[in-house]
């Protein structure tokens, strides 16, 4: 039982680490896309100020950046939920191990 619990703990720890790594990658992607969005906003502002730029390309860039931000946000939310679930599982395993230790102590005292 203890071995099974330890294996489960290792698996959940691995999943939590993978989720954290995924969150970091997604944060980087968000940062890049926010830069692109800001660039598009500046370009849009310049258009409104009368400077000549291709309005269609600007609209396309903004739409593209927004679509990617929505996808990344959804992915980040999923990763955060997975990370939280992994943390809950680790807490549960820790409680099981703690209980197992108490049972072992009681058995040792009874001998």
C-alpha cells in the first residue's frame, strides 16, 4: 500500500511539474502576443492619426492576436486547474502517508 501510494505521489508530482512547465510556456506566449497586440494598437492609433498603413492588415493582425490570446487564456486556465488538482492529490497522499505512519506507530507501541 505504501509503495502504491509513493508511486502515486511520484506520478502526481510529475504531473504537477509538467503543468507548471506548461504554465510558464504559456505565460511566455502571452507576453509575446501582448507585445504584438500593443504593436497593433499603436499601428491602429497611427492610422487614426492619418498616417498611411494598410487597414486590412492591421485588422487582421489584431484579430489574429486576439484569437491567440483567447486560445492561450483557455490553455492557461486548463493548466492551472490541472496544477490545482495535482496539488490536491498530493495533499491527499500526504495525509494518507501521515495516517499510515500513525498506524505504524500504534502497531509498534502494541508490541
